[in-house]
C-alpha cells in the first residue's frame, strides 16, 4: 500500500484524498480524508470548526463517479473534492468501511508534517448506501474510463463551488 502521508505531503495545497489508514496498534483500519493545505489556511480553522460534507453520484457514459466534498467554515478557499472509483483495487471494501464507520477523520498536512486531525460524526452513511446500490447497477469499468468521466466533471463544473452546489441535495452537516 502506498504511503499516503508521503504522497499528501508532496501534493500541492488544496489536494485531498480518501485513503485507508491504521488507527490502532492492533491493526484496525478506517477510511480517512487526507488534506494537504498551506499553513496560512490551516491557521484559519478554529478549535471547533464547522465542517460540511457532501456526497453524490455523477454518471458519464455509464461510468458512475462518486464525489465527496468537504467544506471548512463556509470558506470556499477550503473546499476539498475527492472522486472515488468503486472499481479500484479494494474499492468495494473501502466504501463498505466508510459506510460502517461512525466517525470520519480529517487529517490536515503541510508539506512537512501532519498539523491536525479532526474527528466528525459520519452523517453521510445513508447517502453512501444509496450510492453503492446505484453503482452496482452498472457493469464494471476501467480506470481509463473512470478518468475520462472525471475529466467530463471538470469540464461541466466551472469550479469546485459549482460542483458543491450541484451536490447540495446530498449533504451531511457536521
């Protein structure tokens, strides 16, 4: 498994990833959000932040793309998008894990270190269950097909904020 901490530190600011990580020495795994941001933005997050999570399913040429977005403090400079490919290796297990978790951990990184982890209640599990049912109605697709569908999303939505608004019907407020 790739080292997510190394990868997220190498990423540009405002990049986010959904990734499994070990939460205990006994080897318990959870899905978490890993967010790379610059220190100036991270300093804007208060001790008890308002975090909003939205999820939804967009379908292009019969390829379903699950989007998960995280907005911190109603600040659209701190809006993070992730696209989930159900047919990635272990994708079905990852989605099941995310559905069954009672919490979601958001890990915030700069280029050099993890600055903070915030725990929020998982309020998107019902939406994720619906999405999984819909995804399973489609035949399996390739990574190249998924990437093309993602590119269409970038073309169809002028900004992450536009995608956020489009997903507004599927929101978990934390």
